[in-house]
C-alpha cells in the first residue's frame, strides 16, 4: 500500500508562488509515474503536470512556463513549483502515483491552493 501526503498549499496573491510537496510512504514496488492534478469547484479533475521515474515531464497548456514538476526518487517525493499564480489556478491539488508491475492508482488527500488579492 502507498500513502501520499501533500503539503504546501495555501493562500497567495496573484503573481505569487507556492511549492507543493507530496511524499509517498508505505511498502511498495518502485514508483513509476507521479503527477499533480487539480479540481476547481464545479469542474472536473484535470492533469496539471506529470513526471516519469526517468524525469520526463508533461504539462497542461494552461501552466506551461509557470509550473515546474520535479521528483526525488530516493525520497519518493514529487514537487510542484508554481510561479506567476493566477486566480484561475485556485483549486484543490491532488498528488497521484502509480507503481511498476501494478495497475493500481494512488491519490493524496488534496491540498487547497487559493489565489486571491
């Protein structure tokens, strides 16, 4: 089983920055892909950024050039550096991970990010 715990959310003004972290714990096979999703009120959950174990990344068009995903495989931790934040980035951000040799998908409990003057 994998437990994912996010941290780093909060309230920030437009143009500000936040860094989210997500640490995986438990007993499990090596983690394959990790990613960040977000869900705003009344909207579907959407992929924000993803990263493979080897470090290949992908981003939603809406965050390209502003957000950076990274990971530390030794610590089983994924990060999301969010710069130039906009009010439309306001959402609950969820960490996601899957494992090698497994079809299971794991989610964190979510962390609120609010961008407001």
